C-alpha cells in the first residue's frame, strides 16, 4: 500500500487570501455559483469557508501575515484579520502569529520529524515508546480521549486515500479509490477494524506530557506486511486544533480584536466587537451553489463549517469530482474508511467552546449516511448551535440568530425555520 501518485508538495499548499469573486477550480467544473457576493461589513468580514473580505489598514482592520523570513509554517491555511485601531502594533502581533504558525506546523507535521519537537511524524516512527511531547500535542490527544474519538487511528487509510486528490484521470484513480477498487476497499476495512480497537492501537496518556503510541504485535506485523506507515494522522481535523492553539495564544497575549479563519471551514472570533462579524451561508442544489443568506454576530465564537463539495482553488486537494456526479471528500468514516456526507453543508458554532470541541461534538452528524435532524437540537444543551439546509429551508437552533438577505429567485427561494 505504498503511496506513489501524490507528489512532493507540502501538505500546507492552499492559499487563504481575500477574493473579489468566487472562482471555481477546474477540478470542480460541474458547479457554478449563483448570486456570488462578498459581504463588506464594518469589521472583520468573515465569510465561511475562508472567503474573506476586510477593511484596509487606514480604517483599522488589516490582514496579519506571517513573516516571509520565518521558517516553514502553516499560515497559508489561515487568514488572520485584526483591528489595529486598538493600539496594537502590527510587527509585534506579526511576531507572535508567526511563531505560533511555525510551532503548529512542526508539531502536526506528518511527513518529517524536526529537531525542536517530538511531533506526529516522530510518534509514528516510534510505536510503543514513551515520548515527551509538547503540551499542545498532549492536550490534543487528551481531548480526543475525552470525546472517545478514534479518527486519528485511520492514519494509514488517510495516507493512501490522499492520492485520490492528486489523480489526474480515472486510470490513476482506480489504484486509490475504495469505491472503484475492491482490494483497496477491503484493506481500508481491515485497517478500520484495527483503528476502532483500543487493544490494537491507542495513545496512552502517562502524565507530564508523556505519551505512548501503543500498537499491538498483530497490528505491527500487519502494517509491515502491507507497507503501512503513519499509524496516526489528524488529517482533516488538524486545523481545528491548530486554530485553537493560535487563537488561544493570541487571547493569552491580550490580542482579542480579531478573527482567524481557515481554508477548510474553521474560524475563531477572538473577542466581541461593536463592528460585528458576518459569514455567508452556501447551499448546493443540483450543480449550482447558492449564496443563501448572511449570518451576523458580534461575540467571541468558534465556527465549524462542513461541506461536501469544492468551490474554489483552495479546495483543489480536498475534493475530487467524479464523472457520475458524486464527490470524494476527506471526511472518512471510522466504520470502513469510506467518505460520507449526510448533508451538502452543515454549520455549527459555539460562543463558549473552541473549534476542536465543536468539531469533535458534531463530526458524526455530518460523517454519516443520513442526517439526524431531530437529535441535532440536543447540541444546544452543550452550547452548540447548528444551521443546515434541506429542501430550500434554512433550519437553525439559535433563537438569537441574525439571518439576513435570504435568497429569493424566480426558480429557487429560501425560507428559514427555527428547529
């Protein structure tokens, strides 16, 4: 199960940058955007899925970019906007942001080890050894244990399946797509069985930031026989933990007048603002993506946006459209390693929890065969609200939600309903 198709690009390749319009990647030719608009709000204009607009420096708001002279970092996956009118000095904020992005890149790197931290790559290469890791990684593993989430143990599946997003034709795809290749599907299912069994593989938390990747002899032999590597991988969940680390770092340093968003659907508003934040709601209907409406808010908030389709160049290595109209995504089920999406999109958010908590509390609603519309209201008890769209109705669970500019057209119109 060696990886051959994927090239040597670094995993952090997508560029999060302001756009004037939504342009579709050539890999997603079936989609078109209807009523494409960007919201220019007074304040950090956050649009979900990292389509961001913001005011210029003269008006206070600015995009904070990691220093170009820094080491490799993960900043290309994020957009950080900050209101410098609070007296914050750009260079000082840039330094803190750059350092956080460099550290996060090193910690969660799956492809190579580094001299500064025992990162995910190091852990994979040293099963059944006690390893002292940085507190950020230890806390991430601790949180996964808290939620009893074993998705990271699909590492070998992620490593091989990732080739799907680099394939240029159906012939290449046959080697990596479990829906097209029965042998791949069988191996994914076998790995999933190992991943789901804590007796086969688990991260033991030993205290004092010490962990051990426990792997059974049976699984070690299976991995060796099948040329598997990367027992663990945060994969599509990675940026939830990274954005929390960066955002928490900013807040601890007293930087609260900004918002950080990622290209893959995570956002952290660091604090409340009189100016307000906003994000667009999208809906895939047939081969058209509609801008359904706009949600406004003005508090610190963690938002997670799930989506089963790609609509921009930033999505090039996250989605792969198939000739039959289906789309391969990175949202894989622990049950059998197959991608699943119960809805075309789902937005969940909390004003008290961070992104990784929101993600771990809600991912199974999205990575499922069917969406459990009735039980999603239970999330409100955890201070997690949801927005989802079915049959042109925008359902929401937040009584205080400010949803404006619902789309009305000749053939398609949207309404809203409190769930």
